[in-house]
């Protein structure tokens, strides 16, 4: 029995020594609970330094650098126990964003030369932006830029200088628009710092010049749009000449505002082979009140006649039929436009006239009768079940019309305009 106890004791001692002497990777060794709960002073210091970082205070950069320095000094094993490393990483990304923001502010500040009339206005605008930053963000702006943004500044202008600049504005100079903008900017800067007033009539000169600038831009925009509308496929030589004439009618100041003038030059110099006038397809003039394919549309009424319009063009939906209703127990069905035999484009006029028992359907496109491959239908409700419908043939003789009866409805079918007579028996 004593020998058995000795064997048990030996096994309890031997097992731990075997475990620690075996060759296994560090990742395979579970971290003992007492290590994570009692990491050394170095790790504890880094965790505290990270906790001290505040990305809104002026000490942000200093505290971040201190935490990074201490973290980098840890051993690889110690770094594993820095529980708030993700916070440190997030602060590093914040630093990158703050540096980018500071760069943008400095670029705006130095974008206007200090001798320009817009300089002080630009400083004020940049200062307003700078003042929206928190204390940490401001530390990333260079000391020289901060000095400008936090110092008292005054405009390098005066009433006399502004008045002189306005009086020298000349609408015939190529620099006219820039001169007007500079004068207005300098006046705005002057008024931002003091409540000044100009001599009588001087500011009106500036206002008149600004109105002329607006007109110049509008005139140039019209020509710009006309040039943009030119096309090698649809524009003729006459179209190009008309745009060229419009451009030449502009003043030199207005001409320099047309950004696509070189496109016009290409057309004028014959870069493109333009089609003859007669081969240009005409763009049809369509109706704003036309019936919508696939929808129900109420026809307008004038005495005994109902009317509706249908747009016919390549841009229109040609697969849906048109449903036209009246207040006289009649519904007109117009088949899809792809069944239209006529090749013309424009506005189709649909007209239905009912006088007593006589119904006339007219469908015209550009005042010419149209024909469909499919049937147009006149649906009449409430006729007697034994009523019949006739039409006149080419010889003027009455013949039965094509119609069917569905419930209490008589449905007349025709591919072209025609007149029908209801016969009540």
C-alpha cells in the first residue's frame, strides 16, 4: 500500500514538469488567469496613458505621443495585455483626420495673396472656419498660420481707394467682370470693419455694372447653349452660320464667357460633314394634353362632338392602347401605335360625332386620315339587344358593319375612319 501512495505522489510531481518542458507554440499555451489580472507596471502605465488621451483638448498630440512611445517600449508579451489598444489605434486615425483638416485650412488661408483686395476677406472667412475647431484640432494648424488667424487685422483699403476702383470700371475692357468683382469684394471688406458710406451715386455705378455683368452672362449662355445644340447628324450649314452670327454679335467681353467656342470653330472650319437641309428629320411638335398610352382619358366635348389627341413619335410608348371615354355611353379604343400604318409623326386627332343614331369616327395625323393594322373600337352601351349597325360602302350602299355584342355592349370595329348607322328593330 505504501508503494502505491508513492507512485501517486510521483505522478502528481511529474506531470507539471512534463507540461512545461514540452515543445509547443506560444499561441497554444492558454494565458493563465493570474497574468491578465496582475500584469506588470509597464502595461498598467500604458493603459493609463491611453485613458488620459482626449481628442478635444490641446494636450491631445502630447498625450498621444506619450502613449505611443510607452506602448512601443513594451515587449511583445506585454503588448498583448494592453486592453485598450483599440482606443489608441482610433486616436491615431483621428490624428490623421485632424492633420488633413489643418492642411485644408492653411491652403485656404494662403490661397489669396496678401496684396490682393480679397486678402483680408479671405482671412476672415478662414478665421471663422478655424474658430469652429476644437482645441485639439487647432494644435495641428502651423504656428505661422495661427498667428495670422488670431491677430487683429485691418483692410488694406480705404473709401478713396474703393471709389477710385469703381470709377475706373469700364464695360469695354476684357477685365470688366473681374474689375466689378474686385470692387465689390473690396467694398465688402471695408464695410466689414467700419460703417462707411460712399459718395452719392458711386455705389449705383457699381450696381449698374453688376447688372451689366448679369446680362453679359445671360447673352453668353444663350450662345453657349446654341453651340452645344449643334450636331454633325442633324445640323445644317445654315444652322452653323446662324450660331456663328449669334457669337459674332456678342461683345468681346461676352465672347470670352463662351466656354465651348472652339466647338463652333470646328463646325465653321468644316471639321464635320453636315447633312443637306432636306435630309434632316423634323422634330414633331407634340401636344401637352395628349392621351396617355395604357391610361383612361376623358375626351373633351363640344356640342355633339368628342375630341382627343394622341402623340405619335419615336419617343412615345407604342405598345399600349388608348382608352378614350365620353359622357354619352361610348368608349373609344385606339390600338397601340406600332399597328399604325402611317409613318408620319406628330399629333393624331381623334374625333367622334354622334347625331341621333349616326356615329362618325375620324382619326387623322397631320390632317391626313390614318389606317391601323389592328381595329379601332367604338363601344356603345345600352343599345337594344336586337339592334344592328350598318355603314356605307364605296358605292354609297348600306352594308353591315363589323361589330360584336358583349352583354349590354355593342362593339364596332374598324381600321380606318368611318360613319356608322344604328338600326333599332
